[in-house]
C-alpha cells in the first residue's frame, strides 16, 4: 500500500496494490460528497477489485495528526 499527497490538487491517493498500470483503473465510482463530507473516488480494476482510493480536498478532512503538505508522505 502506498499513500501519496499531491499538494497542488490537495488530494490524497491511497494505492492498495503494488502497481496500477496504464488503464489499470478500469472503473471509478464517485462516493456521494454529502454522505462523506468531501469527494472520494474509488478505483476498481477490470476484474472489479478495489485498487485505489482518491480523497479530494484532503486537508479539510484529514486528522490533525496527519500533516499533509509534502508529496509522498504517509499518514499514521
């Protein structure tokens, strides 16, 4: 698993598999922002396996213990 923060997009991507190749995320399911307090996208491969999770507007919904602001930073 790999967690990457992109400060220019204020987005966190949680990659659940070792590698997601080109076209590896065959389907993206956007979760209802009203239900989760922000925009979360779930990425699935062609076989229907969850391969990644994207959280947009990440700084507004991350816990204080997670200091977002540098790329490739894991939050604990």
